[in-house]
C-alpha cells in the first residue's frame, strides 16, 4: 500500500524587473494588462467607467483548459 502525502509544499521564485517599482505596480494594477502577464488570462477589461480607483471593477476571462 502506498503512503499518502500529507505534507505542505513550500515553493518560491523570483524575477528581476529592470523598472522602478512604481512602473511595475502601475502595469500589474491596470486590468487590461492581465492577459500579458497572467497565465491563462485570454481577455481582461474594466467594467466600470471613469478614472481607476476605489470601487473600480473589471473582469478576466480565463482559459481553464
């Protein structure tokens, strides 16, 4: 009989991005950019109008295959 795995897996990775942190933050917080850096996202857009801020909404369409 095979033993069941009940442990916790801890994994990490890092990447150096040669840009100021504010540029990186602005990029990843802009919903339409999600498809360029998030695996599986095939479409992303804001669903609210006006300037981005508290209360802004958006969606991501994900290919879950």
